[in-house]
């Protein structure tokens, strides 16, 4: 299965002395494609993996446009109708005050429904 997500984001802030990232105004436009493959499914059990590819443009007031993006891979293993394990990794590129910042994250989620 393949899906395409489009995102448009904009913000305006009035506080200029904030100790955190708080641009006067900014906007971004990005497109994400998700490619999902179900390796196997037997009754309430399944193994699915997904690849997300994102490419976008970010503009902050006072700075030029720059490219953002990310690559995310995840696996979702449902052991039964009540238990599942989801894990994934994400590599991304964001822009803060005109400087590109690369990021890496790992997540692990165990679901237990009762």
C-alpha cells in the first residue's frame, strides 16, 4: 500500500524574548510518501513494515528558504488481538534560525489491550 500526505504549516509569534525557538513568522510545505508492506497476516497476528520519505521546504522570517526532510522506517508486529510491538528509527533534517540541524531518533512501543 502506498499513501501520500501533504502538509502546510504556518505560524506567527509576538514574543521576541522567548528562551526557546520562537520565530516571528514561518511556514513549511512538505510531502510524505508512506510505503507499507504486509509481510504476513494470519488471523489476529501480522507483521507489517513501513517506509516514510518526507521532502519539504521551510521559510523563516529573516532567513532564506531551505530544504527539510526525513526518512523513517518502522516495523509493527501484532502477536495477538491484544498485544503488539512497534519499533522504528527516524533520520531528519530541520532548520532553526537558518541553520540545518540533523536528528536521529529511535522509538519502541509495546501495546497491550485488555
